[in-house]
């Protein structure tokens, strides 16, 4: 058993796809998107005596702001069946050696396992990791089991969601698969509108072109565009790996939202994933605190209407290589999060006050189900993260 740098894309993806820790952010292509963040990916794996991968981790070489020191970060890694196995020991030793070469002061991991997995929690602690409260990747996601037949999946949705799917079809909304550069241009134009309307960060168009190109080579990416009377009004990008599919990016124009194209797009995405044998449809991010007023509450309500359940991933864990540098980094992070939290709460209060002042007293309660946005903010929760 030995650790090494893995360069074989198919070997890597086949292993990740078959693992219980399967996640799109540990796929080979995800590391290739690092150029948009000016980060370097490292594909580290452990190969057994028969030459088969038995552990893997995609890490990004990051630079902490202000202190300008290097560290390793793995989104939803490592990928391994048992963190207590000898393969994990070999992998961590190899990581430590790579950290010395690059003067990295820590390894930050956010494994793709549930937060109540006591085996992972106790094993990470024994191996020197410690849990921290601040996540880089959104910890809470909404998942739907799409292994049953279509009739059963539809029966699990809220009545209004089934009605809206049929309504979109009756109103003349059509869905087509986007395959050309012109289709990507259309998606990005609508995505910019969505970003401006809902105030979230999006990457340059080139990143979404690369997503479609790289994942599309093996048929693991698709774009669906909703049109009405020949005009594009909504679009989504879907990815799949192993038994999982992900609703990655979504865009909706300001016009035509009353036609419910978003509901029909999601149903189309589910059927696409099922056609490839996927068992799970991951809507991605939802609020950490599930109560009205929290950020992404409307997005959560939209996703929840299709049925499904929440997944709460394991807390972020840090393995420290250089304690003094890490202490300085932790102090900086704590200050930033406190400042961001105060700014967010102030912003929410301002929005609530503006809504209260502009809403007529006789106005009926708005129907969030009828106009829920399709955009997937899970993909943009951190500006500096692909």
C-alpha cells in the first residue's frame, strides 16, 4: 500500500463514484475548475497491492488572506470507506509530507458524511483533527430519493408543486436540452439577471463553459432551458456522478415566472437523472437554521415542496501542522465571522423594515410557492469557492 499523486482521471472518478463518500466536489473535473480561483489542486491517493485506489482526497492549495500563509482545503473529502483504516494513515502521512514541501500550516476537511456519524467523529479526533464551527462549504443540503417510479415521486410532492408542473405545460412552457455555445450564452445572460435581482456572486462565463465541456465529455452534465413562445425564461445545469445527481446552477428571468417554469425544469432534471440510474437528486444548500427569515428560506421552501429530506454534513475539521500560524489564522477568522454576522443581521432587519413599510395592510399573504426562485445559492455561498 502506497500513496501517490493520481493523474488518471477515469481511475479517480470511478473510485469516487463507487464510494459511500461520493460527492461532485471530489470529482477530477472539480479540481480543474481551480484556475478561476488561482488555486492549485492536488489529487492524492492510496493504492493497494493490486493497484486499486482505496483512498483519495482532492485538496486545494489555498492562501489565507491577511496573513498570506498556505494551507490545504478539501471540499467533501477525503473519500474513503473507513477513516480508521490503515489507508487513512498512509494518506494523512502523505498529506503531511506534501504540506512540509509547501509550508502549509493546516489541512481543512469537510467530509461527505452525516454529522451524526460517531465513527468518523471519534476517528478524526483520535487522528488529531478538531472540530470548528465555521464551514467553508454549506453543510446543509436537501436531497430527494428518486429511485421510486415517477408516479411515486410525484405523489411525494406538495399538491401545489404537482399542479405547477402541469400548469407550466398547459401554459405552453417547453423544455429543451442546451448543447451549443449559444445556449450557454443564453444561460449566462439569464444568470446575470438572477444575480443582479437576488444579489449573489457568479463566476465568469468561462467557468460554466468549462463545467459543461469537462463533465459533458462523459455525459455527466446537461443544461435544460425553459422557453415560452420561443423566448428563454429559465435554465438549470445538472451534474451526475455514480448514484448521485446535483442541481448545480439555476437562472430565472424577471419575465414569465408566473408560468412556473422552475417547477417543470426541476421535474425534467429528476427524470434526466433517473434515466442514468441515479438514486439521489441533490438540490444542494438550505439554511442551517430552518426558520422563516433565515437566508435562503424561500429557496428552501421551494426545494422542500418536491419532497425529500435534509442532509447535515459533518462539521469542518482542521488538522494543524503549525500551531502558532494556526492560532493567528483562527483569531482572524473569528473576527471576520463576527463582523459578517452583524452585517448580515443588520441587512435582514433593513429588508424586513422596508417590506413592512411598503406592504399595504390589506394585502393578502404572498404565495411563496407560486414565485419561488430557482437559483441555487449553494453554489455561490462563498465568493472565493468554485
